[in-house]
């Protein structure tokens, strides 16, 4: 990805308005900033969260707190814990998230 149309700037992502998104089970709470062609989010999944779709968007995902499972549509599963991250390209590997105990993520796409 090439970051475009974005001069140097500072923003407070923690104090951004929260958007609520429902999963099959549980909820996701997003704090989002979009600058140019880049979206940066702090996302919190409640305990028991299971995404309601297979995502095909590329992301860089970093675990700030807790742990979650990233399940790929081809059946592979990966457990990510605090300090771990994954990277996936657009349309490369459809994936979805689930967590037993809740998780807080930093996502850039």
C-alpha cells in the first residue's frame, strides 16, 4: 500500500467516537480515523465475539490486549496474543475473527 494525500498529523485515536458493530455473537466497538487512503482503528471485541462475515480486505492487525483467533476460510486458524500481529493483502485470504475472552486491536488498512 502506498499512503497518499496525508501530510504529517497527530490525532487522539483513543478519544474518537465509538461505532458499534454486531457479530454473529458479541459486539465490536470501533474507534476510527480515516486519513487519505488509510483507515486506522482501535477495535475491541467483547467476550464471545464471532464476526458475521468473511473479510476480504487487507489489514495490518496488532493485538494490544487479550487474544483472539483469526480463522481463514480455507480452514486454517491462528491464535494471536498481546504483542502479536498479522498482515494480509486485499482478496488474498478471506478471514474472520473470534474471541472467547475479548480482545483490543490496532488495525490499519
